[in-house]
C-alpha cells in the first residue's frame, strides 16, 4: 500500500477540487434554506392591530404602518416611533414603495379605452392596479362623495358599490376585519333587492378575495364574482365601449383620514384619487374644527408628495357650476364628460336590469339648489 507522500500530485489536486465542490454545494443549500425560512416568516407575519377595525378607531393608536411585499403578498410592520433603527427601516420600505408607485404611473390611462391588453395569466401576476381599479372617490362623510361617485359611474365600463372600504385593511387577508364594509357587501340573503348597489359577494367569493396575493388581484377577483360586473347592461346599439362594466370605482369616505390616506396611495400605484372638500360650516357630521383642518392639511401634504395623483373637488363650486367642475374631474380621470350624466342616464342604463335600484338612482338626479346646506343630508 503506497504512503501518502508517494501519491501523485494530480490525485491530491483532484481531492482538493472535490472538497471545494462539496463545500460550495453545502454553503448554497444553507443559504437557500435561510432565504426560504425568512420568506415563510414574513408571509405568515401577523399584526395585533388591524387598520379599519373598531378597536383601532377607538384606541387611536399613534403608529406608522410600513407596507412591503414578499412574493406578491402584502405584509405590514407596525413601527415604533421611539425606535431609531425601526424608523430608519420604515423610511427605506416607504421609499421603495414610492419608487414602485412612480414606475406604475405610466400605466394610467390618459383617454378612456386605453386598457392594457394582456393574457389572462399576466393579468393575475403582472397587471398594474389600474387594470382593475379605475379611480378612488373619498372625502369626509356627507361632503358629496356619493353623488360624485355616482356621476363618475355614468361613464362607460365603470361601476362600484355605494361604499367599498377594502383598502382600509392591511392586506387582502384582513378584509374580514374591515367593519362595516365587509358586512355591507356580503350576500346574506336578506333584502337582496334593496342592496343591488352593493357588491353582494358570496362567502365563497370573499374567501377567494382573502386568498389574493395583493390588492390588484383582489380587485380582479371582486370583478369576477360581483353581480355589478356580470349582470348590468352597459351595451350600446352601435357596439361601442363595454357590454358590461369592467373596472371598479372605489368610493369610500374613510380613506381621506390622515391615518389611512398615504397608505392607500401607496397600495394603489397609478390610480387617480378625487377628494371632496365641503366648507366646515356646511358639514353634517360631529367633527371638531381642529380635526377638519388636520384632514385637509394632510391632503395638501399628499398632493405635494404625490403630484398628479389627487384632484381636489370643492363642493360649493360643484353646486354652483356642476357641468364645468365635473368636466374637469372627468378630464383628470381620463374620461369624457356629458351634461346628460347629471340626469344619471348612464347609471340608469346599467341598472335597468334591476327596477328597484333604478328607482333609487332617480333620486340622485342633480337638481339646482337641491345641494344646498338645507338639503345636504340627502346627498352624501
């Protein structure tokens, strides 16, 4: 048997090379395992506080929410303002998402009908938010958000529930905690004829939405399962536009609150937002003047921080000259305004399949003077 010192140098080199290969493979396996473990932890991360729950609203906890995505799943970090290290991490996450939002701005349609054409699989995986969610209408309660939302929904291919509210959740998995919007939009078999202007989602549809990897996919599933996008009539004799509505108008007053607005802008890259502002003296809600000022100071801040994303609609100017003001709003949204929309002609056509809902829409026709402070409780 030959001694080690007599072994050929070629054999020694081969052994060293083999040890190097084995060591590299082991190192790669350890790295992959650590990455997979981190992804699992992040994907299953839970937060004790859910945005939009009654408990959170009552506690009014002063927290920053940082949103990140891991493999398409939205997660949330509750960041302690007293921690410098966490605050720095929060800023990095927020800055990353702002860059992502700017990249998607190019997808915003400048003229209606510029929908992106892509395969079904791409719609689920890569479609920008604007493919499913057309616009957001928000503002303090009883400030004109409902009639504004209804007017926008007169445009071809667009519709939405009386209120949506799902973006108040941290992620699609948490929409069941968003009260009362979750219960408003579920089909519980009660008073169905009176709820035709809500999404009327089955429990099974809600479960599919909760399983969505992000909010864009959640809106896609909502469209596939709500009667508003499957039963309404949006077809014209000349064949123009859509046979049925295809994109969501999300009208939710609560979105304007300072604790929600920026996070909603970040979650919906490229989606235009219309914010109603009504003079404080004309509001019909119990809100201190200081809170009112804080809301719109934050709106001004967001308009500077996210240029081109927000259009302010002043309610008093709207009532004075609705054709001019709504024309500007429609232009901002990439739509074509028609004065006949003040009579809700487009919305009536869509809901003509539901006589009970059509009667409700009749009440929303714009009547000069009908939006005065005395009649403001009717329009909210």
